[in-house]
């Protein structure tokens, strides 16, 4: 989504202390940038020569970004079922008497 790691990092840093209102286009851009920054800093990014290079952010910033990402992600991405079974199964898994 973002052309460079630095572009994504700028978006994250701009909204880090005051994240946008959830559900807005700005919020979607912030979360996408946050995911990219965390992914690039963990897994790496392609440099000009096509080599994988991890983007460097300090440990304190990484911990802060991961905390924000954890708070902003849905607690149960598979729906309301407590065991994480989503509605795509097309059946009722509740126990019925008799």
C-alpha cells in the first residue's frame, strides 16, 4: 500500500499519540501503515538490489507499536463463537436438548 517503509512509518508516527477515529478512512490507513511497519521491521523489505533487509526501529518503538496494534485488532477475528469457529461453517454448533 505504501511505496516505502519510510512512508508507512511517517503515517504511523503522525497518528501514534492520537490515533484516528476507528472505522474512518484515516484509521484504515493508520492500521495498514502500522501493519507494514511491523512486518517490514520483523521480516525485512527489498532494498534497491532486491535483497531482504529488515527495517530498523528501536525496541521501545517496536513494543509501543505492537501494543497499539494489539489494542486495535479485533479480539476475536473469527466471529462471536468463544472457540473461534466462524459463521462460514453454515451450521449451528450449539448443543440442542434431546
